[in-house]
C-alpha cells in the first residue's frame, strides 16, 4: 500500500519546514514592523562602517553600535565614515554622527545609539542583549566573538557573524538549535604556543625572535607585572632585568642589551651538550663596541624608512633609544601595542639583534610590525560585499520571525526559523570551478559535543600533582575556553569565585587556594570540576584526567596539558588575533578577519568538503608521541 504524507499549512499557505518565498523574505523588507526591529552591531571598523551605512540606507531605524577602539590614521583608507580630523576619537560615536548626516537622526525617524566600551563590560550583559532582535558581529577577536556568541545563546537572539581577509570573506548565521550550529561548534584557530626554552635559548625562525620580544622581553621590562619573576629570570638575570634606583632608562636599556645579546649567549655556549647535535652555535654580540659606536653618532629622533632594514649599529642604537622612550611612558603602557611606534621599534630591534645572535635572516620594521601585530591587509570592496550579505541574512531572519507561532518555544522554534529564513553561510572569493564569487551553503548542524550550546563536557588532561587551580583558571578556563568570571566548584566546595562584590578576605582566600595543586585539593583522575560563568550564562563540567608531565609532547603541548574529549578539537593559529585596524585588546576589536581568524600559519592544503576545493588550513597538534624534554 502506498503511503501518504499529510502536510499542515498555516494562514500564509506555508509548509512548516519550507523556506519562505524570496518576496516574503526580502522584497517585503520595507514594511514598518521589520525596519523597526532593534539591531545590535558589535564593531565599528572596516566591516562596521559599511554595515551601519547599509543598515541605515536599507531603512532600519533602531541601531545600537559598540566599539572600544578609537580612530587611527591607518583606518582612513577603507573606513570611509572617518576623516583625518576624527583621528583619536571614538569609532562608534563618529560612525553614528557620520551616518546621521546622510541618513537622518532621531528627528527624522532613525535612532542610533553609540557605545564606547569593551563588549565584556558588565553593562553589556545578558539583560542588555535581550533588548535586541538580532546581533550583527564585525569583530576580529576570537575571545570577543566567543563572548558575544554565548550571550546571544543565553538571550536566544540570532547572531550573524562575519569576517574578511583581503579578497576573501564569509557571513554565517548562528542560533541554538539542532539544525544550526553556534559559533563555537566548529574548530577555531587558537593562539599558537612555543616552548619557552625555544624562544629563550634556541630560536630558529624570525617568528621566534618576534615572540621573544613581544611576549617575554617587552612585558619583563615594561609590563604591569614587571616586578614579578618571569621565564627570563635565571640566576643573575634578575639583577640584569631590575632597574636601579634613579637609573636612567637608556642606561638600564644598555645593561639589558649587554645581558640579553652578549652575556646570556656566552653562558649558553658553555653548555656544550646543548649544541652537540645542532648545525650552528649562536654568536654573542660585542655590546661595548656596538653601543660605543652609537654614542659617537649624531642623535636621531625617528626610526627611518619602515621598509629599509637597519644596520646592526642602527638596531643597537634604536633598541636603547626606543626602550628609553617606553620607560618614560611608565604606567601608560602594559603590553605590546602595534600602533605604538616606540614599541614596534623596540620589538624590531630586539628581533634583529636576536637574529644576529642565531644567524637568522631578519626583516624591516614594516615586515616586523606585520608579524608582531599579525596584520592582514584589508580590502574595502570585500567589506562592502560582506556588509550587504549581513543585511540580507538579517532581513531574512527578521521577516521570517513574523511567520512563527508566538506560543512555540525552545530549539524547535529556532530550527523552524532557520528553515523559514533559508539562512545561509556565504563564502566570498573562495572560487570554485565555476569561478563563482559567492558560494552559499546550508548552515552547519549543531555539534553534539559542543560545550557551549550542547551542554557537553570538556576534558582536561594534565599532571594533577603539578597543575595548580590557578593554572586551570588562567590557562584553561580563561585562555582556552574564554570564560570571563568563572566560578569553580568541586562537589559542594567552592574553590574559586570572581566578581566586584567579593570581600578582600574572600579574594585572599581564593588566591591561597589557587596556589594548591589539583591533587592537593583532593581531585583524582576522572574527577569533575563544575564551572559556572554568570556573566556569560555558561555552565559546564570539566573532567580532569591525570597524565605525567614528562609524557607530554613538548612541541604539541608546550603548556603541559591537553584540552580534549568532548570539546571541539581546535587548530593552532597565529600568535595574535588582530588585523591592521588596530583592534583593541582584551576582548574588543573591530573587523577584517575571517571567522576562522586571520594570520593562521599555513602549513598544508586539504580538500574542503564545504567548499568543494582545496583550501589552506592551520597545522593541528600531533599526537603526544614524544616525551616531554627537560631543558
């Protein structure tokens, strides 16, 4: 007997799972209900400038925009809402004012609210996100993207993600549901780590010398915690890195120069076993000759042509001079900023001098800045295309929402919304055999092993006898999983809590607990830590599995632990996650980066089933096949 299928219909003659017709999704977009929806934009950079312009000209009347950054002179060649007179001013505020000049203001029916601040601030929490009907991201920062994704999931607000890298870009839609993944369901590149001993003692690439300068020497000399011991402090090194009372900045810089590029190298050469199986030994620089030569030269104030390589004498002089200027800035600097000329000069000089130590080819200041800041050049046309695609996806979702049953709730309603809207992931510039500029694909389904949207467990493999709770909080929960203010419990015992409402004695007590190892806290292999971050409405279990530290492959897992199990496997990526828009650090940024993050170290090519073509991917950690070396 032949079976029959019964399809229910509603008043609009739609089947429950069939996409709405294009005229319903797009051509009816000018109705008052859709254009009155509340739109939240995060990021006012290259994509953000094009996006707010496109939203306003489409007719949307209620737009809020958040960005922490201020306008830099380098933004002006592609962020067309800004002019030279705006340099140093808030991006979000200037974007608002510029759009109002040609699209109208509150008096003419458009209401744009501009916020200058970090998206992770408490005022931009869950209640804030619940005010909006859709969120549109134009960020270049993985940490900020994850934070926005989690708030959107908790508020049950659709999220449209975007990013560009040169001539390529993509737009994706995310919502909690079986037929739509959240932003964190798929693998994302994470900051690549290098073994400290490689950076400190045996660098072999220019990148190693740059990371030594930005992540080790710069914070040791100028960072907020420069008084604390660091990975550079070995024996007499602590004295070399400690500024004496009333010592001039340039005099201190010369002592650092003599130690880092001469004394330290001579000490390493005495360890003959270290160089027995290496092709080449390092060479110590003659600090007295290099620095004396520079004292006799006419003093200069700038750093010369950014594209011209310095001589060794120039690099030596610039190391001392730039360090002196950075010391003068005092507490105004805490970490490397690629838009600080003195910081870039210091890092470039440090890298070049280290290259001279180890026989590595060095680069110009322009190229060094690109490596240190992980700059990917942006293209205004790509930003414009992507912003148009974002608005199309937003229109589809907002118009489809009108066809949902208001009584329907949960993930089933979200799945129906995605299907009614015919939501798509659209890739730009990933040309297939047909040379198509745009490649639309159906959204990925939810990853059942996603910690964020599928309530899966994360698994941490580490040495519980050596790993402290503070290590778990800083290196795993915050750095790897991007929690904001995590609370950690072991059974009914509160091990860690954060927040401004904590008393001083509570903060001190949690700091003491943080210094204890997981084993000391009574955790055994297979034990569970319950993690709760109220600022992100995120809860999950972290299963801890013991493995001796010596059994880890140092190259694959230089931090001495592995995050695995039911979390999506992450790929290794760039040291930084910024583009040339000078995005602010600590969770806020502006634009111009693929969702899979720019600056990824390309190591091989694979066939991509999603794009039907060969695309480059980042290397993934190899299995823990080698023993961790003791150095």
